[in-house]
C-alpha cells in the first residue's frame, strides 16, 4: 500500500529560503504529530540539507549565490535531485504550508507540480485567501485547510480510521 513498506512517508513542502526561520518551526510541530500520533515517516527538507551537503557547502552555499554562481548551482542541484528523487520514489503524500514567503521561491511550486503529475496527494494549509493563490497551485492540491488543527483531524480520519 505504501511506497516504502508499512509506514507512509510524508514530505513537508513550503518556504525555506525566504521564511524567517527557514520553515523549521511548523515542520517540527507537524512532524511530532505525524510520527507520534499517526506513526508516519517524515521527510523534512530543512533537516535533510545537513545530510545532503558537506558542512562546508551548508555553511557557504547561500553566499555563493552572488559570489560563485557555478558552485552555487552545483550545490543546489544536489538538493533538487535529492528532493525530487524522494518525491517520485518514496513519498506517499505531501503536507504543504502555503504562506506569504513561498511565492518568493520556486521549489514548492515545482514539488507540487511533480506531485500532481505523479498523483501524490497534496494537503495544503494556508491562511491566505484562495484569490491570492494561483490556479495552477490550487489545481495541484488534493485538499486545502485553513489551519493545522483541521488538517490533523482530516489526517486522523483518513489514516487512522479510514472509511471503507
């Protein structure tokens, strides 16, 4: 039933580069719920960068964006390849926080488009009015929630007590 065996794998999509805390807080909060209440495995890209990049790359790659573009691209390619490979081969569903910071990036938009193409469910949380979201992005979602509590209730009813 799941791509990697007995536990579903959840990918946490949303702003990193332009978010004030690199998107860490909401990912930590929802990860706790997913692992402890649903027993789901979580792919948190804010934590995975530490495993993908060398310590030197991790410390310097944002500086290389303006100082050494070829080197910057090389490092970002490692991140993109890992994230997309994970999405395509291992992820069972995505939780996405769509906030005011995500529109300044490009990764989340790409991830949701790939998820749509690969028929991976996307559960979006946003406090923004739907009129502020692109039609393309709305089209990539399976469900949209306006707070994390509603998402959690949905996930419990879907994955703990699925309707037959």
